[in-house]
């Protein structure tokens, strides 16, 4: 489902304004990074910031009316990092590995620079699936066609890249011992704040990771009471340091357009219930702080919560996979192990998506809490010319300003 134009304008401004370069890009230099994916492989297509499908390694595609047969025309004059030409035949193993779990009878046939993907069952979401990280094309599992080539902890510009050489010479992934000296690093949500040097800026994605409470074997009445008692605003604003938004639905408002329909204010009341245990990943300080906050809200409602490594209730994180609301709902249904709700999902009707999501929340015994943003700190010498979506930074278009230019 596409968003209205005004919504994409707001999102685009939020994501791209801090990254606009004031001087012309230049080639050369080494960028040091922490906890960020380096683009070494590519998919056939990608989803852009407007929710549309864009070519990457595929340049055109068509499907039959039943969505059972898809034909892709592939880009020519593309080579892998080891010099081997990119062909349809070389893409078949990666595509089969990505598609078989969802479409067991899928067949991928290659002919020159064309691919035919077919199944006995409809595949209406195939483009969204092919844009996922799981569907990257690689030879022998690791050799890709992307703008950077891996060489140990360093990633060098791929001179033969079909899209043009990246501006950077090298992207260096910092090891744990060198943390704190990178030019670009992930700023995790949580109470532990990392002080940024003067002049640094931050870039934040659209809210993209759902943090929720799930209790598959918990009394639904207790879950309803707990969901009403939890105050999500302090979790988003204080615990997540403004790197999150309160969540009342599984999908954020920017993606679904109807999350406000799930909204409810925290309610002050008391119930009588036996103690319940709440589990969270032991190595995640943010989720621990969320668990402690939930226990505090629950106590005010008469519910005693015991924090453990695993419990009747479990704190979970579920990242969004695409910019397609229907596809994300179906994927969340599988991840939540609830099975598809009895409510039918009609991709073309927002009211159907809302009914499906509401049924999934009930069937999976889920309490949405917040949607997290991905946030990076960026040195003043680093510029990113553009970004293709609101989920990730585009290192292909990153460049470094010389120290002499910064001082002028």
C-alpha cells in the first residue's frame, strides 16, 4: 500500500536533510565505521523511499495475471568481484535458496540474461521478496557485485562496479578494541548515551523495528489489562532517548496509515492476578530497562511481574522487512508463530489490512510497545550525497572532506 504524497515528503525531509552536502563530492579517502552493513552484494530489485520497486540487477520484469510466472531481464556488463560475468545462470542458486522456504515448488530457469521464476501457487509479493537482504545474489555464497569488495576487515571500492566507482577508496570496519574512533557509528537505543564530539550530526531512519510483549500462554484478560496499563511515552522518550515512537499497532503509522485506530491512553485501574514472569535477552540493556518499566506499570495495576531470562511473557524485537504493509503483516504473522489470522487479507483495501492486523494482535497475544529508529552518528568530514530509502545509509554515495576544506 502506497503512502500519500505528503507523508513521503515528510519522511524524505526527515531522512535526507541532515545529509545534504554543501560542497562538491570528491573521490578518495578511508571511512572508518562501526556496526553498519557494507554494500558488497545486491538484489535484483529494491524498494525506494516512495514504496516503489526500482531496478538493481534486473532492469525489467513482467508477470502473468495469476502471478505464477515472472520473467526478469537482467543487467548486462555486470561482473562479480572475482571478475566472473554476472549471468542469469549464476543467479539461480541464490534465488532458489531465498525463495524455496516460502515457495517449496518454485522453479528458476535461466537463459542468457533472462530469468523465469515460476510456481504452481501465486506469488503476488515476489518483488518485495526479491528486495529483501535474504535475496542477495552472490557466487559461492560471498562473492557479490556490489560497490565495495571485502578484503578482511577492509572494504575497497570496486573499480568495475556497473553503477560507477564509489567516491570512497576504502571503508574500514573498526574492531572492538578501536571503538570510539570511527567516523560513522551506530547509536543504539537505550539509557547509555554516547557523547558526540562537537560538529557531529545524527541520521535516523523511519521507525522500523517493533518492540513488543508476547504471551502466547498468558490469560488474554491479563494481557488486555497490562496493555492498557503500560505507558509507552517514557519508553520512547526516556529509555530509548527519543529514538523510538510509541506503538499501538504492529506497523508504524507511516507505513500503514491507520495505526492511530489502535491508540489508547494508559488506564489507571486495579485487577487481581497471580504473578507472571517476564523474559528478555540478557545482553540487551535497553530491553532490560523496558522490562523494568513494564514491571513498574504493572504493579500500579495490581499485576506482579518477575523478571527472568525467560518467562510467561517475552520481550521481542521484530524489524520490518519491506515498505509493503501487506507483506510485512504476513511476515510478522509467521514470525509470531500465530499462523495467519482467520481474517482474510485483501492487499488493495486498507480496512482489510487493519482487520488482519487487529486479528493478528489478538491471535498472537501481542502488546506493541514502541517502534525503534536506526540512528547513526556522522563525523563533520563525512558527507552522504543521497540515500535511496529511509531504512539505511547509502555508503556508495558517501565521501570524505579533506581537513583543509573543513578549516576554510
